[in-house]
């Protein structure tokens, strides 16, 4: 009962991407698939900047292996960014000289989507334990953080969805800084204590949302290769200056399945649901591929979130009631 398939390769996919044309070749290779072309033609998409646009767990401190002749990670990320922007269904924001990827997408009175860039402004992956804000704690960066606070405060939409590249409370390991000292790829640092390192930016944002009484913020994220629903609660947290909120994790669309990852207790995430494979790097054929579906009732303001598997079967559903009074347009 084995599967038979015809493996198709191209010159650009015969090695790790280093040149601009090789990065472009990654997108051209995917477009050889008829199903993806049909998906692109039929489904509107919002793209975010991912580490795999450059190389796995890319950050300024990335040490490239022997497959790479080009060792300059900044040069590789520049080439990768250009290829990404050439193929992404994305209009660059013109707030800075080079254009930026983070942006707000309004969907009328019920929804604003805030698309973050958790790649371009981060410092290098490290132990993530600095106790004061500084260059090493940058993750979304000062300008993007200030923009997000300002735009969330100005938003009149019922629901404010924060589309984040990476989850808040899940530890995403990236090897070791030194023997016994883990290096971290995302926000969490496995410390389970006060906000440290990249967590400081999130603590600042969450405290601001509470102080400004900005309600109905929901985080949608991916990166880890399984699905989960997390409810962040101050009474379970070490850092408690925030209002409760939900984070939904869904992925991958077509890749090996991993997880589950360990939750960091700093922001008090409750694991409400998760579905992960029985073994690491499980083939997509095993069915542990996930996506999320979100609907908003225009009359009641209720948000319905479903996590679905490869066959579209719902594995988890949750209905969220708006905390803020529903705005009516006559």
C-alpha cells in the first residue's frame, strides 16, 4: 500500500536558495502545481513574511551551514525579500523609504486586520532573557509597536484581529546559545516568570490595550506545525496587566507536522485545545494539516472560530461574544 509519485525538480530547487533568481525559483516551483494556481485564482490572500522566505529560523544571528557559499544572512534576506515582494499579492506601505510589510486591512465596521512583520525588525535569536528593553529585545521593533498601538487605538471596528507571524506563549526552540542555555526563535523564553527579552514588547502592548480600554482583540497565528486554541488570562499569569484574550494557531497547509510545543506561563495561557501529530515531522499525507476559519455575524457581532483539518472537518470551534458595544451603521 505505498504511494507512487513523480518527483519534479528544477535547477533553482536543486540546492539551498542564495541568489535572487534561486529565491524567485522557489515561488515559480510552487506555481507549477495546478491546485495552487487554482487556489490563487479563487481565494483572496493576505501574505506575511516568514522565516522560510530566507532560511529556517532566520534572524540576524543565524549561523549558516556548509550548504551555503553565501554566509552573509543580511544579503540573503535582502534577496529573499525582493523575491517575496515580487510574488506576494501585496501593496507595499509607503511609511518609510523602503516600504513596509506590516499594515492594517479594514473590512468595514465589524473587522480590522492588523498584519504584523515579526521578521524584519527583530534582533538575533538568543537566550531571550534581558530584563530591560534594548536592542537585543527587539522583535516587532519600536516603530511597528508604536504604529500598532496607535492604529488599534484609532480603530472603530468591532473586532480587531492581530495577524501575527508567531504565537505569543509557545516556546519555539532554535538550538542552544551555549551548552544548557536554549536559544529562542519566537517571543516566549521558557522562563515562566516576569516578562523578559522579547516578551517586554508584548507586555507593553497588552498593558496599553488594557489602559486604553481597547476590547475585542483576537490573535491569529501559525509558524508551529499543528493547531491550538489558547486563552490568555491575567489570573493565571505572572505579568497580569492585561485583559483576557484569545489566540488561535493553525498550520501547516502543506508541510511536515510537528508539536505540540510547551506553553510559557508569563502571560497565563490556558491550553483550551490542541491537535498535534503522534510523531515529529509526520507526512502531510497523515492528515495533520490545519487551517482556521473565522466568521462574524453582522447582526449580533458574534465571532465564530473553527480549526479545520486537511479534509475541512472541524476539530475545534469557539464562539466569541464582543465585549464592546456593537456599533450600528444606519
